[in-house]
């Protein structure tokens, strides 16, 4: 079976990854990270499209290191991006 099944995550997977990994920078704006819930900071990033945000988060972008490493899957990273986007939508 070569077709990969999409990873099934718990409903709170994005929030959990945010709490364990993302909030270090995204709570206080370290390394120029847009703060959770800061709509003006997120607006230009959102304009690039969700797929771009997923890619940048998983693979790294500017000062943010790649997040899909050390056992963290791309699906988990996407869930965390969705969690942060929900805070500004």
C-alpha cells in the first residue's frame, strides 16, 4: 500500500504543540514572531496563504527554525498553524 493515509490527530493537537513548542516565541514576539492573537502582525502573513504558512512553519523561514523535526509531523505543525490562525480570525 503506497498511498499514505492522512495522519489523524486529536482535536487539541495544535494547541498542545503550541504550548510545548510554539509559544516560546509566539507569546512574547521573540525573533520577530507574530504574537498569538495579534491580528495586525498576522494579516500580512495570512495574505501569503495558508499553504505558505504551513510550508514555512514545517521547513523553517527567516529566523524560525523548521518545526517538522524530532518526531513532530507536518500534520502536527499544520494543526498548530491552524490553532494560531483561529486566534486571529
